């Protein structure tokens, strides 16, 4: 539940910062205890914006702050 709640919070922040953005949360079950944010560009390229795979403990380090992801998106657009 924590991962879903954090993902929903991040998507909400992204939609506020980038009106009209299309954001998706994994439709299938993701890897256990992993949280990653990937930008899919219009040309089909994937850009890993943030990964919590090698972060933590504590568990809270495995989730990005929305500002970090927003800044990373701005750098990659």
C-alpha cells in the first residue's frame, strides 16, 4: 500500500506541475520493494529519472520527493 500511496502522490504533483501530462502507474505488479520513475519521450526513448533500488534503509529513502522528479523532467525535456 505504501508504494501505491507514494506513486499516487507523485502523479498528483506531476499533473499539477505539468498540466496535460500523461502519467501511468504500473499496470502490472512491479518488482518487490522497488520504486522507479521513467520518462517516455515522444521518440520512444526511455529515460530513468529516479531509482530507489539501491537506496535505503531506511525505507523512506526508497521514494523520491516530487521536486526531485519534477526537476529531472525539466532537465530532460
